[in-house]
C-alpha cells in the first residue's frame, strides 16, 4: 500500500540513506579496529576510522538527498 503524497517512497529513501550512513561508519570503524590490532596503535586508528566514516557518510548522504525543504515547500504551495 502506498500512502498519499508519496510519503511511502520518502520512507524508503530516508531509511536507505540512514542504513548506508550507518554501514559506512561501521565499516570504517571495523577497518580501524583491525588495523589497531595489527599495528598495536589502539584506539587511534579506530577513532580515525569512525570520524572518516562519519564524514564520508555525511557527504554521501547530503549529495543524495532531494533538493531540501525549500524545494519541497515550493512544490507543496498552491498555485496562484
């Protein structure tokens, strides 16, 4: 079932973006933890991995978001 106004597709878009963001942070954190164990630099590479994953995930998420609230508000305005 789809809801009125395309809200169902918005749910899929935003949940997919959230999952991608979490997966990016998680994978970079695991990579940093693995390198920490290999090189004995704990916890520094884990922290680098978390912040790098956060930054890259944020950039990716922002680039995939639709035009933002301005374009949505303009689209929902009644025509004069």
